[in-house]
C-alpha cells in the first residue's frame, strides 16, 4: 500500500505529532509526515520534528489570509495529501479548508460536541462530568464542529483537576489519533451530512 503524505500543523509541544509519526514509522499507519508547520516560531514541535529529520517551517503572519496562502503553498510544495492538526491554535478559513476537502483532521480533548474551544479539560471539570475523553474529527469551518471520525472515553476521577484529567486524556489522544488516521487510510468510508459511514455497503 502506498503511504499517504501528511502535513502537520501545530502550535505547541507536539506530542500528538510524535504519536502519529511514531505509529507511521512502526508501520501501523500507512503514511509519512513530510512537513511540520507552525504559526509560532518558538513552538517546541518544530524542534522535535527537526530532530527526527522532518522539514519544518514557522509561518507567522498577522493577516490570516496571507498566512494561510503561505501554508497552502508550502503544503503543496511538499506534496501533502492529508493535513493533521495537532494542537493548532488558529481557526482555519474557508480557502484553506476548501483546498483539502475531506482531508483535514483535528484532535480535540473532549467528547464533542461537549466542550468545544479552549481549555476543554477545564470545562469538563467545571461542569462536573463523570466521563470526558477525546475526539478526532474532520475540520470544517466551525470551531471543533466537523464530522466525527472516532472518540475515546476517559473517566473523570473525583479528585481530578484539569491537569490530571488532561494528562490522562492526552494518553488516550496518542492512541486515538493514529488509529483514526489508519482507519481512514485502509477502510472505505464516506461522509453524509454530519456522519462518517464506514464500509462500502448500504447504510442501514
Ligand atoms: C491536545 O490536547 C489536543 O487535543 C489539543 O491540543 C493539545 C495539543 O497537545 N488540540 P500536543 O501539542 O499534541 O502535545
């Protein structure tokens, strides 16, 4: 099977990037990370990726359109087929999303549609839920609203704070993201409305 060319967009430490890259190098996901881009020059993910021999670039611009045009040009140059957001802290505009139809994924640290946006783990603690988790979803133009590819549940312990919960959710994220990407690459699927349907058969 040919390996899909994946571009990563990340703003921070990059542990999800590493989990994806590791699973690819182990042969668990038929893909390779061909470029890692960030909207922050000082994002630790850039150093992590460079250390692994992956080309990196910081694309910093106040104007979103201008920034996205540069991102798109860089991704095109690297021959990227799939874009994985991994802690990318900027909402993508219509031109960017439209350039990769059904090929942009994000991971979010809650069971969407609960707690979209920033500090999802804090929102979960403050709301008092017993179960939270993480979601891999396609990216559309909303904030964490696209069709759901997969979810993993994480129980909230009575003595959890946002940090301890975030740590356990992160472990689940590192399993879920590669699993979802693998599934999309090896299984037939299609999106109808909000739903991702798996398999090539008729939907019941
Ligand atoms: C993760 O919790 C992810 O769900 C969210 O941002 C965080 C990124 O962490 N979108 P890392 O940079 O992958 O370690």
